[in-house]
C-alpha cells in the first residue's frame, strides 16, 4: 500500500471517485512534493460538468485537483 496515493478521478459527467492510484515515478528534472490539500478552480468545474479532462488521456484516469 505504501506505493499508492489517494486521487480524485473524473469518471464521467458530474462524477468523481476517490481512487488509490500508483504514485508516479519522479523523472530527471522533476521533484516530488507531498500535497495535503488542493482547491477547485473554474477549469475543474468545466471538466466535471463535461466528464472529461483537457487533452488526450490515452486511457489513463484523469486526476482532478491541479490547484494545490
């Protein structure tokens, strides 16, 4: 369980699920931070209503919460 994190995943229009997802590996030139809280912005509301994130998801879950 130590290699998992809680994430708010957009699964459809007006539907978000809290899921346990693998913690992403830190690549060269990146840093890892521990987020204890995040907010909601207008972009999140639009994506929540539409049921999809921006850009191509390539089959990956769309994790909400970029306002930390």
